[in-house]
């Protein structure tokens, strides 16, 4: 058996690849309770019982010690066999989101200490092989006055590059360190362009490890999404593997097959959002879609009426807001409203909905319902709300009226102001190209539009593009926002932050090869001495 530890394990992307390569994961750790839920649920699916087959610790790495780790893993089913030097591979990727590449930083920055603590654990566990994964930006990141684990009180004075520090520290701990390589997950069976910096090191005296060779075949978005939809039913080799499973159950040795797809809840978009997404062709981002519309023109009022009226009111929003506020001040009820810029913008948007109803461009919401909703916003009666609407409706949209604006769209004469109202300012948004690999999956779901449907991706679709098995279920909240982003790790974040399992498998397989070749070489050496 070959034994591994996975630190900063997240939802378990690297762990999936480690298990697929044939390792036993004896210890893993992360500090997120949401991640813990997903990770431990998956291990139970695979027959890995906490405290018997493996041990997961919910903790910040600074709270971990080698004594604690050895205590926990020596109580597992394997017996009291672990001590420094007995773990085969240490996997991990200290998070470095938010690191600035330029300028001075505090030497006590907690992100400085993540790498220090990771190296401390490596020093005390003394694994035969070390595998570290991180974003490519780490290659030119610097740390200020980094504290060494080699000697008490020793620091790397001033600013030093992270790769230099890691190499120096690992060599000082008795490791041979390979030159860092940037691996693209797309070259290892993942239908996604995802570049990651990989650090490999092996202890002096063990068989050298190598980087995995890239595959020749590329998996496309079309390949990845097969078997997920009744409306466009098709299967591919990749989709069948996703459904059938790649990660084996430890008891049966058979991958866990998924019979009911989970994490496929779709987002409920407004009609204007759906129509905005429809403007994109496959492979287009905002810039490309806008360039095409400027060349071809579009009858927006006819093709996307809800989006047209939202855009109409948005391009006129500044003048509209001024008039809305002046009109409100004529009524006593305005004193009960906290009139902010955001409130005025949202009120302007609500007025665009009423305008659509009156102009018979929307039929699934009636006038009375829209007025009732506006009255709640104004905190007044229906009668006052209707009077307010009658007073403002003919004075709005003076800069661009509906006819003028639509003619500009038809002619392709789309100004930057119109473009911002039409697309929003989110330039990164892209409609996936089904015939190509996906761009890098991130933690925010609204960056990408589905290639076949005018909506954002589901958690499962993102997981497919990350090469997770369908049986791998993500638990907890689907998404979060605002200040909670720093505290919570919802499903979309779990997927977006994960190491793609197939990339992890390719790397872990090289570690397993080195271990087996080392065992073979050791056997040959013993035979020759006899």
C-alpha cells in the first residue's frame, strides 16, 4: 500500500485523483465547515470511514502538528506503522488568493504563514515525495522576511520569490526539487483550459519522480455535457465515464455509479437576463458580441422587448432619477423612503416594467400587479402610486426615446453608454463554445453562459467541466454574496476552487510510478547483494 496526506484538501478534487491513482489517503484537512460536509460525504460514498480508513481534521494548518497527525493515523486500521519518513506523498496547495505581486507587505501576513506552516508539516512528517499545486501567479509572487523552518530565527531578509524560498527550504530538508512546471488541465483529459503551477520534490535516496506527459486528445465542452439533458440527449465517452464513475469504492474496487444526477438546479433568470444571454453566440465574450452587433445591427425592441425597455430606462437613468426624485418630493409619503442612488436606479427599472405592460410588450404580468409592487416600494397607497406613475411616465426617457434608441440599435450605431446598458459592464462573461474546451472555471457562476441554453451553468455542469464524477455530490449553499464570500464556501466556490481530479490523477500516478519503480529497484539491489 502507498499512503498519502492531502492538506488544504478543499472539496476533494486532488483527493479524487489521489484515490484514482491507487493511494490510500490516511489524513486530510481543511478549515471550511462547508467543505468538510462535502468531503466527508464523498468519503462515506467511497467506503472510507472516518477514524477507521482515514481521518479528516477541520482545522487551520497552524493548528496541526505532526504529533496530532501521527496519533490519528496510527489509530486507523493499518496499525501503529506511521512515523516520520513513512508517509509516501504529501499533497497540498496553500491558498494564495489575494497575494499582491508588487509592493511591500507585512511579514506577518497570514498568507506568508500558510507556506511556513506547510513547510513545517513537511519537515516533521518527512514524506518521501512532495506535490504542491498553485495558481501560476505564484511564480512571480514575493514574500517579505519569510521565516525559515530550517533554523530557529532564520529569515529570508527583504522580498524573495516564492519558488526560490520553496526550493531552498525543501533542499535544506533533504529533497531534490524539480524545476517548476505549468501544467494545463486540458492536456490531461479535463475539458477546460486551466493552467496550474506544479512543484514536485523527492527525498534524497528515493526513486525520482517525473512530471506527467500530456495526452494528445482534447475533451470538448460538448463531450463533457453529454447525458445531462433530455432535450438534447447524447452520450460521449467522457460523459459515460462521468456517470459510471472513475473513483473506486475501497471495499468493492468498483467506481460509484450515479443513477440520479444531483446539483443540476438551474438559476431563475429574469426575461431581460435571458434575452441578454441570447445576444451572445458560442465562444463570444462581451467585446466580440458587441463588435458583431455594431456590424450587423439588431432590432432589439422586436427581438428582446424586455431587454430593450430595461436598456431604454438604463441609458436614461441619470436624468430619470433626477425627475423621479423631484416628483416624489411633491408627495408627503416620500419622507418615509430612504432615497439613495441604488433605490432610484431600482425604481427606474421598476418603471420600465410598467412601461412595457402599458405598451403591450409584456403579457405575463398585469398592470395592477406591477402597480401594487411599486406601491410597496413607494410605501404608499395604490391611488397615490397610480397618480405618481401618471405624473412621471411622459417625462421619462427624454435623452433617448424608444423609437430613437431602437433605430440606433437597428443601424448598429451602439454607443458605449448603450453597450453598458445592454450587456452590463461585465466584460469577462462568455458563452461557452461547445466545440472547444472551456475557459478556466471560477467561483462566480455568472461568468459563463451555457452553450445551448440562455442561462448560467449549474453546479453539476461546472463539476463536469472540472472532471468530477457525477456521484460526487456538492453539499451546502449553492452560492453566497457580499461579505459572506470571505466566510463561506458554497457549492460553486467548492467546484471553482478545486483541482481537477483528472489533472490530480495524472500527477499522483507519476508519484505512484516512482514508488513502484523504487520498490522494484530496492528488490533488485537486495537480490544482487545476496
